[in-house]
C-alpha cells in the first residue's frame, strides 16, 4: 500500500471520529476525549466492508482525501494534542486568508473567458505560492496564532514528503469542506458581532 | 533565555523546516519542448505496394467503445478499449489485443473495476477511456478514466504501469488536477513525448463547463503542470494534439456546442505553456471525438465524423500547413442509416510507416484498419 493510500484511508477514519465527537458535543454541550469505544469507529470505517470494499474506500470515492490542514484541524478537534498550541478564536483575518482561495473553485462553475492562467496552477511549481503562504503565516503569527504556524508547517512537511496523491500544493492547504466551514464560521462571527 | 520565548520559536523553526522540505520537492521542470522526429522526404521513403487491411477485433463483450493503439517496438500493435454490457455498466473492463501482421495473436481482459479498486484503495463504479504509451525502458503505461460517484463528469484519471505489456498493472499515480474533489478530468487521446523525458497528456474537464487541458507529467507520472486550453464560446473537449515543431503544436477538439458544430482548434507556440483558441476548422463535428497525428512526412492526418449530426460517416482528412486547412482524403465508413455509428477514431503510425486506425463499430466492437502512404495517396477506394 502506498503512503498516499495510508494517509487517505486514515483520514477517512479521522473524519468519522470527528463526526462522532461533533454529535457528542451537540448532544452534551461539552467535548471529552474520545473513549476506547469511540476509537472502534475509525477501525470499523477502515475494516468493515460494505459491498466489495471497506467503508473508508467508499468515503474516499465520494469526497477524496482531505487537505493536511483539514486533517490537522480534525486532530486538534478530536484529540487536542499538546504539540498543537491552543487554537485562536474566530479570527476574521484567518477566515479571509482562506477565502482568498475561493477563485480556485469559481472558474469550475462560471462561464467566464479563461486565460491560460489560473490560481490552482500556482500549486504545481509553487515557488510563488510558498512565498505567499510563508508571508501569510508569519503575519498570522503576529496575532499569536502559533497553532496556524504549526499547522501550515505540518502541511508543508507533508507536501515535501509526498503524503497525498496530489502534486499540487493547494491540495495540501485547502479543500472545499474547509472553505465552506470557514465561510460558515466567518458568517456566524459577523452575525454575532452585529448582534452585539 | 526565557523558556517561554524559546518555546514560542519552535513553530517558526518548524515552519522553516516545512518550507525547506517543500522547496526540495518542487519539480525541476525544464523549458517544455516537444520531441519531434525530422520529417521523412519522399526520396527517403522506400517504394511500397498499397497496403490496406481491415480487421474486426474479437468481441468478448456485447458493447465496446473508445479504443486506443500502441505500436510496439517489435512491430506488433497493442489495442485497448473498454467493453461490457453497455457503456458505464459495472461490468465494463479494459480489454486488450495484440495484433501482428493483421492477425490477432492474443486477446485478454487487462483491467477490471475490482482490480482498479484494489490499486487505488477507493470504490470504483465504472471504467472508461484508456490511453496507452510506452516509456524508454519498455514499460507500458495506461491512463484510464474511472468514476466513483455519478456520471462521466465525476471522472478522475488513473495512471497505471505494466512491466509485461498490459497483462498486469501496478499503480503509478492517481492524477489530481481539479481542486473540487478532483472531479471531472478525463483522457481520450494519446500523449506526446517531450525532449526532457516528460509527457504531455491532452485531457479535458466536463463538469458544468467543458474545456481542454494540457497536463505535463514527469516520466513517472507526477503532474508538473496543468494548462487550460482557452475557450471563449461553447464547450470543447477531448483534445487531440500533434506537435509540428519543438515549440508548436495544434489541438483539434470535439465541439459540444449546439451553435458551433465544427471541429474546434487551439494551438501553442511555446511548447504547451499556453493554448490560445484559433478559428474553428472548416470540418463539421457532431459532438464526436476526433483523432489527430503528425505523419512521418511532417503533415497532419485527422480522423473525424464530418457531419452536423450523427456518427454514420468516418473520414480521413489531411493538412499540409500545420492544421490551418484540411482536405478530405478518404471515406473510411459511411452508412445511410443515421443511427449507425463509426466513432471515436484513434490513429497511430508505427516505425515502419504503416498507419493504424481503430474505431468503434456500431458500439458492438472495434474495427482496425492498417494502411500505408501508397494506399492513402492512391486510387483505391476503401
């Protein structure tokens, strides 16, 4: 099995565990560490076949592999590891940084004249993108967002190690669910601010 | 130093290590230049009798479509296609045959949906369009389309490698070329070799919008660049690309537009870095795949269905000016029944100069025609 497949399959188990934890938070209002029984869930996702292949294979077929940033955020949500500094609150600048990635997806839907340049293309030989990511991360760190610095560093290390199927750096940094989640958090954050 | 301040430097150090690791991985891509063989002059070509062979390949399945060809070094021809009870069915497999001197010497099921599931560790609902090429050490590579969810617009491309000329496959890479769940990237036509050993693979996107893509892959299949072929009007897909010089190539594309039913064209003058749109060819296109190759004399040969609608006529067309203008050379198939289908042509020229054309025959099988320049320019009718 390739390194990319191991990452992809484990990520599906992590998504299942995070979903389980999210339901627990919703029902009890507090977030406890996952117990041994909860850890059976990712094991089941990875091992229990439905039809010809295990559940994790179906999930990969539906939504593919999450970005490393998303995987780190899920790890932070589920396990709250000590190596990861506390997450900042709903920092709108972080949200805006992620929302600048929106042009990645728009050309896929809009009937607009396209040149040969596209934002996603910056991720193939990503000198420029790396500079942008480094600058954005250092600027965010000025706001004491050490967690984001660590997460971006892990994503870059993963890119260097060829951890994902993609050869495009963007796919290590963002994915559509992360963008949607950030857009939702940004929207609710703005609504909360306005109510105050 | 204050331990807290020292600790706060760890994230920055980690970021620096991450940046170094990422920089080390960035592919060292060279200036893209097509590998173009010098044109053979008529004086250099040995005189040969006209050759034209027709071979219907075995039909192990009730439906067959989207054939591709790979001339082998020893003179054999490898033919691949997908077949099953119908297009998109779960029982569709990638079939292959080895043809020698107009005779099928071997046929086998090369790839099943279940085997691809094992290789890519994800569920696969259906298989489609295979494309074959051979590397410098004799391994056969296949880019094959697969769908996990939905229809063809949910496709992705898988890169497989075979050490035994298509009998068994191992995973090279699953190509990720779309940021949106890697949706909707397909292949249809053969890749071009680049001078630095990389591969130029014509592909296309067809979810919501349709456009051609030019993928540049390392010799092991990693994507090092992806360029959208410019599109101003209508949908255009399934680019077939032929290089005419180290920096120039022309792409003929199937038109999915109801308003522009002609073969569409893009061209590059910078080795594939950009593909501006050019005026559509004066060749009708009924939303059907075309095939395009550069012959050994430097001219271009295209196989297409030059009709406004239907796929009941298949012709060969020829261009002496790098794809600007085309003349109709030969009618390969023609039927009065507009529901008949002779579609998805695939052209290849082998080292001896023989030209091979495979295509879908009535959606039931694959027909292979082999001919030479003497037949192509001669008086004989097909």
